C-alpha cells in the first residue's frame, strides 16, 4: 500500500507530461518521414507545429471529457499528509 501512496502522484504527472510533449514528438517523427508529412507543418510566424498541437489538443480534451477520474476511488486517496 505504501508503494501506491508514493506512486500515484507521479503516475498522474507522467500522463499529463506525456500529453504535453506528444505534439513535439509527433512533429519530429513526421519531419523524419515516419508519420504523415502534414503533421510536420510549422506555422511561419510562431514556428510551432500547429497541426500536431491541434490534434493532440482535441485528443486531450476528449480524454478529459470522457474519462471520469474520481479521487475517492483511487487506492491512494485515503492518504493524509
């Protein structure tokens, strides 16, 4: 039980960090030719991969809309600091 108490915050952090860094990884894979070239489009003024950011923004918002995370159901929710 102690392992879960210490890992739950890190698991949430890793999932959130993965969602934020995924557009850059997809951009570099598309620039190398491993994915669709359209995903490597970079906006001329802002120099950001706008298509990859938009796609993963939609995916992240759908996950937030569809997945219900109740803190009371998590095994580490009874932890008091």
